């Protein structure tokens, strides 16, 4: 075998190895850029969805807060109506008209409860004409939309106050009529409170679903550390190094064969 031919083969193999090393270096550069872009895209997508879920949850929390505040205020107003009814039906009071002043004050408290029932400075149980405030709260998210309508409970106290002031409470028929109004008003407040409660439960179910999505997203983000682009590139790189090893072994065998031939 011609020695020069062997040297040329070794030289060619060395050149091939250098070319493969250069290509490997270029691949690593491309890999770094690709991985950075892939990781950035995944990170941006995760952060975007996480922020969306957080905003939805906050919006649902606002809705639940509004309904709970409304329910508590309605309970207070029902207590006031019950107190008025108890006073009017108290047989120990012979002159029912003597209760008018006390009842009017209770009805003022009823109105005050409505005016003071607010969420972020917006009233929930009272509305005013020509007011800049909307007559409802909008709970809008990507997952669901709810509208919480305001009610105007001061109409109840105003109507009762007008009737009590002008009517003779000692008249049994008038008294029964007022008690009936109190019962109807109390039922209306109770039904309204139940509506707020049902709405709160519906919002809560959606909030639970958002919490579940947040949990699933966090778990997926914490466990999904496999970068498939990197894994594929690493596989290619390992194969390249293995092939380079085979070339090195081939070169060693050629040199060894050359030495043996020279010695022989």
C-alpha cells in the first residue's frame, strides 16, 4: 500500500473531522437561538394565560363581594321591617298612632342602610335619577359574563312612611293593610336576597373552575421542563460525536496498519 496514499487518506479524514466539528459548532449556535426563541414563546404563553386567569379570578371575586354585601344589607332591612311589624301588632300599645314617630325613624334607618350599601363607592340597593352610576355591575371575563342589577329598596321605606304618616293606625283595617305591606315587602327582600345568593353561587362555581385551571397550569409549568428542540439537537450531537469517534478509530487503525507495513 502506498504510504502517500495512506497519508492522503488520513489528511482527508482529518479535514472531514474539522468540517464536521465546524458544522457541529454552527448547529449549536442555531440550537441556542432556536431554544431561546422556543423558551421565550412558551414563557410568554404561560405568563399570558396565567395573567388572564388571575384577572378572571379577581373579577369573579368582585362579583361575589357585591352579592355578599347586598345580602347582608337586605338581612338588616328585613330585620327593620320585622321590628316595625312587631311594634304595630303589640297589643300592649293602645294608641298605635303614638308609634308613628318611632316607626318613621326605623324607616329612615331602612333607607340609610340602602344608601350606605356600596361597593367601591357605587350603591347596590339604591338608585337615583340622573345619576352617573350605572344600574348594574358587569362581571365580564373570558370564561363567563354576569350582570348584577341594582335594586331600589328606598322605594319600600318611602311608600310605608307615606302611608303610616297619613293613615289612622288605630283603624284595624288600615293596620292590617300596613302589616300586609310589610309582609309583601319582607318577601320581596327575601326573594331578592335569594337571587343574590344564587348569583353568588354561580359566580363561585366559575371561580372554582378558574382556580382549577390555575392549578393545572402551574403543575404543567413546573413539570414540563423537557425542551423537545434541545433533546432532538442533543440526540443529533451525540450521534455526530459517535461518528467522529468511529473516524478516529479508523484513523488509528490506518496508522497502525501503516506502521506494521513499514516494519515488515
